């Protein structure tokens, strides 16, 4: 068993971040850029473990983009983001577009008035490339955390490593091990479940699959009807990714055998557009994943607790039906990093940095509650018996700012 804790009298507190998603990486980058040491612990053994997972993210100017901009990465974002991927279509189960929306600006340098898309894996790689390798400890899955007094916490990992931290930032997702220190809230099942499937770039580019490419378009295509939805995204690397969701009990399980999983999905979407069923039939059998949807209560909050906070899905888990999750996580990472660095960097003590974090938490609670409520409304509208009409109405309301 190893131990790594700050020595008495050191000027810099030991800050630990749990979780290497966008929020955790932004928090780490924000601290390091401002001269505040921190260490991030990630359960994956390397970046490559999840390099093939995740679709596109549309980053908002004041949240996701801001986190990159204030850490000197705006030019990197411009280089890899895609304005053409802002195209969005809403269809019924026949695959015929009922609404098409394209926000592509005339000026591709105008980030403030657009939400350019970037592949999740590319975003994560940009962040990792700007963080010293020794600041991230791969293969460290957290098993337990306990307070040891004075705002400090002792953390134990699956590999036997043990450390004591002066401040812990929990960026460890939906089933956070840090959250119970702050809140009794647990993820709530939405009553909607399904799968993530995809078509590799080489397969998607074949002439015989032009019907799929043309139907999906350049960005995101929703097919919604009868309390079911299929969401397609064209990724920057040419892979086409789809999320197939329907209303069911949590007991419904996607078969682990890929061929059986496809048969289960084909049965659910038995009378949908031919190109949709074709997509399911030829989907990559090595990349089929169950995707039940969970959320934390709208308005989730907690009393400030010395020495620890949570960000991203650990703090405000919600469905992806407003494009808010990654944006909010990155803004959280930026803001908590600035709160800590702005006080610690001035030589101030625990009382001052705790006050700064508490002020951020209160602001975040109010801001996130609105996004969580919008996301819940959108989910109900898109996975609805009246879709695609209900989905179109929800989209038009969001564009109008309601």
C-alpha cells in the first residue's frame, strides 16, 4: 500500500481530482495553468480504452468554449470543430424530414453566435495533450473515501494506493463515489432505455450505403415516433453513431450477444424506414453498448462541505436532450479551478478557498437547474406518443428561447 499526502507546513494544499472526463480534465488544466499543483486519478488504464466511444458535442460559447478559451485552447478548438455538423433534422419513423435546421454561420471564425460540434474523443485528446503526463494517474479506480478531520479526506484505490487530500473534486460521473459525502441523492431511472450502435467510417463510405449517409446528413438526425427515438450523428472521423431509445422498465436488458442485440433492436424498430433497419443490421458488432437513461433530481443541491465538491454528472446528471451535459461539466471544471487557484494562488488559507468554492456552488445550483428542467422537457417531447410533432414543437420553443 502506498501513501502520498501533503506534509505539514507545505504552502500548497494537495488537490485531488477523481475522474478524467471533460469536467475533470478542465479542472486539472485550469489549476495547473495557474501554477496550482493537482493530481487527477482515472480508473481507465489509458486514453485508448475509451477513444472509440462517444459522439459529437456542441460547445456553447459561455460554457464549453469558455473553458477552452480561458485555458488558451480556442485556436485548437477552431482547428478541430465543425460548423457543418450543426445541421439538425427531425423525422418520423419513415425517415422523411419534417424539420431541418442549419446554424452554419457565414463566418467560421464566429464562435460566439454558434455551437460548433467536436467529437468527444478529439476534445479529450486536446485537453490531455495540454496536461503534463505525470499529473494523471491512469488505472486508479476509487474504492472508498472518508473524512479524516480538518477538511482532509483519505482515498483508497483498487490497486491498493492510498492518499490523503486537502481538497477533493469529484468528477466521477453518474455513479459517483464522492457524491454520498455531500448528498443522499441517487440517479433516477427515466423509464427510457436502449443502445448505442455505430457504423465504422469505411463501411459508412461504401457506395451501397449512400442511402444512410444521405438520410443522416452532415450533423444530427432524429427519428422520433411512438415513444421511440433513433438519434444519428455523423462524427468527424466518418463514423456514423446512433442512439436507439424506447420506453421500457429497467429490467429490459440488451442481449450481450451482438447478433441477438441487433435482433432485439430490429424487433423494436420493425416498421421503421428501410435505411434505419439496414443500419442496425450492418452496425459494428464490436461496438454495441446498453444505454439506459438516468438523471438526478432537477434542483439537486447540497450544503457546502469543507474539503470536497462535485462537478459534472456527479453533481447534475441529466439526459443528453439539451446538449448541456459536457458544456456544464466543462464550465464547472473551469469555475472550481478558478475559485481554488484565485485564493490559493494569493497565499490565502482554507477558509478563503472554501468560501470561494461555496460561492461557485450556489451560482452553479441556480444556473444548472434551468438546464436540467429544459433537458427533462425535451426528453419527454422527443420520446413521446405524439412525436415527431411534439419534438418539433419543443425544438422551436428552444430556438425562441422559451
